[in-house]
């Protein structure tokens, strides 16, 4: 009985002992006064449902920082877009190309849809990540 109790305590310590630290996202290339910037911190994929952390910010300048104070250590991808028409969606043309400024961590996704692995960053303690938002070079 004592061994099983010690074993359960050890498992609980391992599963709940993940550290949390601030993740600072440096957004570059925003257009102040042209809509809010939506920032998603995604885990496992770039699907909307996998973005465990998010913020919606009015950009004070073309370059600004947003702090996510308690991000669990792990691997994440950052997706950012500027919602120029205020509908809370990244608008796309008939080909599926973004019509609003957007960006991903590691500078991925400029000429093709990004993969989670290409945009993946490691968060282990306080982390700074940079994301540049820009219009799609392929959109009309």
C-alpha cells in the first residue's frame, strides 16, 4: 500500500510539476490604427482550437511586445494577424491566401501554409519570440 501511494505521488509530481514562465512576443510590422492584432500561442498544431493562449491587442506602434505571463514549458507555434476589418477572422481570397497582415514564429508561412514543426519554438523559462506581420506576397 505504501509503495502504491508513493508511486501515485511521484506520478502526480511529474504530471503537475510543469514550470510556467513568461513568454514575450515581439510583434513587428503592425499598422497602428488599422485594426487589432490577434496573437495565438498554439500547442501541437496551428488549428485554432490548439491555441491555448491568446490576446487581442490594439497596436500602440509598428513594433510592440505582448507578455503571456504563465506559459507552461513546452513546444509552441505563434500565429499573429492584424484584423483590419474588425471581424475577428483572418480573411482570405478565393485561393485561400490571407488578405490581412499575418505572421508566424520562425518567419514561416510567407509562401506556403506553415507546418507546426516549422513554426515551433521551445518555451523553457522566460522566452522572447519575434513575429513579423506583413501582407501575403501572393495575395492580390
